[in-house]
């Protein structure tokens, strides 16, 4: 019993030590990173479908409007999408709310993941 107690104490100390170690070495959030995870499928995809179609549907009716119908196409110009929404150049018709613009920025800054 005493032996188990000692081992237990050692284990607890190791766990506590590793916790403290991790906290002390935690990387501070980079300014650009958003703490909130923005999901492509839950937030970004419906936003594009709602606000960027039909101009960006790739059917050729707007030949200079990049096709935004699939994740790889969106991901490949994610930085540009962030820029044109930050500057409110897009959507060409209609508008985005501040929170929609912020969500796009967060999603792009966090790596434009297919999440
Ligand atoms: C009413 C039609 C229309 C809507 C809605 C629209 N766009 Fe566009 N978009 C265009 C056209 C036309 C172009 C190409 C001409 C230009 O760059 O102005 C374009 C160009 C772009 C480009 C390329 C810019 C460049 O410099 O090459 C991006 C990125 C873009 N749009 C993103 C979006 C996003 C994101 C949305 C939705 C939030 C959106 N657009 C909504 C018509 C539209």
C-alpha cells in the first residue's frame, strides 16, 4: 500500500510538472489567428452559396468571376477571397455582414481548412 502510494505520488508530480511545463511554454496566439474555429462546411460554404452565387457558379455567364463551386477552387484563391471581402469589393451585388466578413477572414487566416 505504501509502495503504491509513493508511485502514485510520483505519477501525480510528473503529471503536475508536465502540465506546468506546457502552460509555461504555451505559444501566445499570433495576432492573425482567430480563436474561434470557423468551419468551411457549416459557415463558409453556405455563405458562398448564399452570397456569391450565381455569379461564381462556373457556368460561364460571368467569365471573369472565378468558379467557387467546390472546396479546392475556393481554397486555391482563399487569400484573394479574404482580400476582396475585406475591401468589400465583393460581393459585386448584395453585401456581407461584418460577422460574415470576419468569419471569412478567420477561416482563411486559420489555413482555409476543409473543416
Ligand atoms: C453579381 C455577381 C457577383 C457576386 C454576387 C459576387 N461576385 Fe465576385 N466577381 C464577379 C465578377 C463579374 C468578377 C470578375 C470581375 C471583377 O473582378 O470585378 C468577380 C471577381 C471575384 C474575385 C476575383 C477578384 C480578382 O481580383 O481577380 C473574387 C475572389 C471574388 N469575385 C469573390 C467573390 C465572393 C467571395 C463573393 C461572395 C461573397 C462574390 N465574389 C460575389 C461577380 C460577382
